[in-house]
């Protein structure tokens, strides 16, 4: 991750506190929308945060952020991801840890391979990362962070929702 | 596990100088059962450990964790032996019989390697590591399998089921899980976590480096600006245009100096050099100029010396010439006045001759006067002054004449003459001294003048006139000196100014570079191709680590599956032997698999799931130990692996019923694989005697020296 992007995210985290996970989820959504997806829907069900359709395929994302370099998936998270796989979707855990050099990792979820309730480092998820998805937001993510950092800090989730609402492909369920 | 092509088994044991055995001794094993019966100290256990030593060597006496702790100071050789220790085990192998011989020299040190030799059918002989490899290939016991499924030692029997690790290992072996457990152990050693920690550490260091790289340029800018301020130079001078002017000025100032002092072209700045190149060149400028100035300064010093010398020589010449003329004039004046020194010396010689004559005359006169005085004395003594006192002739006036003669003797005259001559000689001597002194002065001045003239001549070009030559040479030297002084002054002035200018130039250049670094956010690793390559490597490591974890999980799952397949058979086998050894034992023994965070462990539980080893009495515990031992050995037999049991005093804590039950179990097992037992005479041995078949061999061991084995 570029230094400026990391700094911006740090500023956002310092300002929004507990909302940071949701804020980042929306920034990721904008970054994905900037890459021309067919649809992107925000889900409120456990285990899934975003559902994206691209090339006719559905991708389900569970976004996990951490102040350290590990994240933990709950049993419900795993069950939600399992359901997505059972439904024929591609399930991903989107990991963003707090290291200055850490990038967003789109880790493909394979049932049974990721234990629930265990602290897992970003290193572990590297083995499952999907370069194509990461490459997709490589250029848009830093721009979006830079562009909407102020909105995120001042308008929080509502402010970013207004931005998201401007995209025709965006939806909430 | 490698499957044995043929189930190897022992048929005969030859022992020489081993522990209680002095000299040689041999024992043929029974086809099924071999019982060695005897009192304490008879040597029964030594026979069994001879088998063990022959197969496993120093492992059985090692004090490491693989050995039996109590045997840390175990002595192999017979203390009275005069030859080497040797044990030979005859084995039934594919195609006939083989002889496995382990030998240890008489004076071999404790940890010295043994000689190991195996003779196979067809006279094929293997030695050392070849034998070890052959034993492994045939599935013969290693130290672990020996402890678990071959030898029931009184020292370690109970540990097999009371120690959690040993018990778990034993049951896992019975379940055929050794390979999975070995794989798990191997994967655990690779430690995927280490890869993760290494990657995190690397990234952490890089992040810190990046942080420092980002902070440093601005600190640098501030530091350089402060330095410039101290030199009264504005930081605005770090602009491109200003630096270009300074660059050109430095080159322009340096070139004439370089040319003047004769610097080679490669040491001179080029007009097309960049500011950085000029600065780099400037770092060495002073030393290069100094290096060339040193000989020039030396040359100038020499030149000044020559000028001083020439001037001094020339200026000293005329006074010396005047002095010489004066000396000559004085010398000639003296000569004309006094004559030559030769004349003076001749006059002095004449005077010296006259002085000698006069001194002779004065001596003679003295003698005459003495005679006259004496004559006067005589006359006066005779009383008659007119008569000769000798011949009494008339000599009137004699005394008076004598008086007159004495008075007119001439001594004073001679003295006066002598004084006059001495005075004259003194005058001549003084004149001669004056002449010689004047001569010496003249000569010295003449020599000095000649030397000066010679020196001067040496400095002048040959054939030149003195005065003109001196004038011309001095003019040339002075002109050369002026040129040199001018060059040196030029270089000195340049150096004096250049040092400061180069310092400012360097600071301005550094300021510009530091500003660029600060402005362009240098140190952003994410944009560097090397960082991308590192990320790829870390991704590969992560993939590898995950593969290892997956493999470990897979090994564990396979272990679980395999255990599930075998567990019933093992339970049956244990309970079968347990029911034989301990007829009244009411509990049903089951193998229980327990998951821990990192591995599977195995326990022996009753039908209620309670851990058995914690509740059993000594007899039952020993019975269970033996039952699991038989079950483990039976599993090996079922796998077609070599198997033979070696039991050392297995009846501890067993009553008659248990001993007889054990005898029946042994007898039954001996149909599957050979059994060799050492035991005190007991209900157990009696029962085996009762059950004896033609394929069994029962022996009595006597403990006298040497040990004797007698077949019953």
C-alpha cells in the first residue's frame, strides 16, 4: 500500500473509531464500483458484507479489518461464507490489517480450511489471495481513499452512502 | 514402512566374552519358544541383552534418551576376558541363513564404534552401515520398535503403558499409524509459523526503514539550511540557475590554475560536467593541487637559493680583490724596506756567528782576568810588590801593571758588542716575522679570491664574461622566480577561495537533493519493483506454509481414518491377551483417541471411558502391559514384518493364575513368532514345561564361571 493511502486510512481510523470497519467496507465498495462491475450490493446478513456480480459470476465478500496484523472469523462468519459457497457463489474474505506495507487481500474462501475463532495473520490469507481482484482495485483504491477521506471523517457512513448512491450499480439488501 | 521381503527370525546365538560369559558359548533357539530358566545371577538376562546388543549396539548402553537409563554405566565385556567381545546371531533369511556379528575390541573405549558384519547366503558379506541398511530394509527392529514390540524389559515394561507418550506411541504403532505420525512430526519440525514470523519481521523492518526514509529528507533540509545560514548563504541559491552559475564559475576558476600548475587533463573539470560531477571532482581538488604545488614550492626555494648564492659570490669578489692588492702592496713595501726574508735570514746567521765569537772571547778574557787576580793575590801575599815572588827578579811596578792590565781587560767591551749584536738580531727577527705575516695574509687572500672566482665561474654559463654572465644569469633566475611565485600565488588564492566555494556548492547541491527527496516522497516502497518481488516471495512462503498446514491436517485426518479402521482389531487383540493373562479381569479395555490442539493421543480406557492406567493394581497393570505388548507384536506379524519376542522376567507382581495365564498367552503367541524368555523358576515356567511342544526349547542356566546352559 502507498504510504499516503496508509496515512489517510490511519487518519480515518483515528477519527471514526469503531465505525472504521463499515467505513472501509464502503470505501472498498466505491473502489469496486469504479472498476465497472455489473452490480454491487451491500448485505446486512452475517458472514457477508458485499455481493458483487461481475461477468455473470457472483462474488461474496466478508470484509475484515484489524488494528494489528491478525483477524478472527467467528463461527457465524464461517457459516455465512459456507452458505455462499453452497449457493454456488465465490466467497472471499477481504482482509485489511494495519501494517504500513499491508495491502487489501482478497482471500478466496475454501470451506473447512479456515478455522473459526482463531487469530489468523494476514500472512495466512496471502496463500488464498486472488490477484485478479486485488489488481482490479489497485489503482482505484488509493484514489478513492484520498478523494473521500474527508467525507468519511466528516460524514461517516451516511456521507459515503450518498457517494455510493450515485452509482447505478449500487444497491442495498 | 518398508515391507520385509522375508520375515527374518533368529535361530542361534553365539556369545564370547560378553558380561558373565567368559570364553565362547552358543545357544540354539527353539522353533517356537525358548525358555531360559535359572536363579538370580545365573546369566539369563545377559543372554537376552546379548541379542539386544547384537542387533542394536551401543544404543542399549547409551545414557541418552534412547537408551535404558539404568544401564548408563553398563559394562559389556567380561571383566576377566582376555579377548574381544563378540556376539553372533544366526538369522533365517531369504535363501538360507545369515550370521550377524557384532564385535568390540578388548580395549575399546565406551563410545567407540563396534565392528558389525553380516554374512548372507552366497558368502555375501556386509559391514558397518551396509548392515544397518540391511536391517532397516528387512524391517528388523530399531530402538523404538524394539522397545514397543520386541523386548519386554523389567526396567521399562510399565512405562510402555503408564507414560502417556510411550503409550500413545505404542497404540499408534499397533494401529498402523507410524507413518502418519512420522509425517506429522516431520511437518511440525518445518514450523510454518517460522515462515510467517520471518515474513512479518521482514515487512516490519521494511516499514520502519520506509518511515525513517520519509522522515530523514526534511531533517536533512533543515540541517543543510542551518549550515548555509552560518555561512551567510541564502537557501534560495539552491535553484538550478544559481547552481549552474556556480558550476561554471568553479570550472572557470579551476582550469587556469590546473593548466598553470601542470595538472593532467583527467584531473581538470570538464565544461559539460553536471553540478554533481563538479562537486565530486571538487572534493579532491585541494589534494590534487597541493600535490602539484609541492614540487613547485621546492623549485622556488631552490631558485631563491641560487640567486642568493650568485649574488653573494659576486658581491664578495671585489672586496676580496681590493684586500689582495693591499696585501700585495704591504708585502712589497716590507720587502723593499727590509729585503727579502732570505736576506734577513742570512744576516741573522752572520750575527749568530759573531755572537758566538764574542762569547768565546768573553770566556777567554774571563779566564785571563782570573789569572791576573790570582797573580795580584800572590804578589800581595809576598809583601813585595817590586819583585817577582817566583824568581825574585826585579819586577818593579808589577802590581800596578797587573792592576792596569785587569782594569783594561776588555770584558765590558765584549759585553757591549754582544748586546749590540743581540739587539740587531732581535730587530732582524721582528722584520722577518712581519714579512712572513704579510706573505701569509697575501697568500690567504689570494686563495680566497681564487675560490670565489671558481665558485662564480661554476654558476655562470661556460665562456661567459664574469660581469656580463652574472648580470645575465641573475636576470634569468629572477624572471623564473617571478613566474613561479605568480603560479603558486594563483593556486594558493584559488585554493583559499575554492574551499569555501566548494563547501557552499556541496551544501546547495545537497539541499536541492534533500528538497527533491522530501518533495517526491522518496522511500515509498510500494512503488518499487524490488518490493513487488519481495511480496511475491512472501506470497510463495505463505502458500508453502498453508500447504504444510494442509498436509499436517491431512496426515491427521488420515491418521484418524486409519485408527478408526484398526481400532476394533487392536481392541480385540488386547482384550484377548488380557483375558488369557488375567482371567478374572472384568473390564473391557478400549483404545481411545483424544484430540489435542496439535496432535492425536491414544489412551487405554474401560467401557466407561475412564483411563485404566490410573486405577489398576500392580498385577493388572503388568498384565495390561504384557497384553498390549503381545497385541503390538501381533500387529507386526499381521503386517508380515519380522517379529520375535524377548521377555525378561515377565512374571513380576503376577500370582499363580496370572503366571499360568501368561504362559498360555506366550505359548499361543509362539505359534505366530519365536519367543525367547528368561525367568526364575516359577509357576510360569512350570506351566510352560507342561505346555512344551517339540518346537520349544527349555534350558537351565547356571551362573558359575563360565556360564553354562543346559537343555532340559
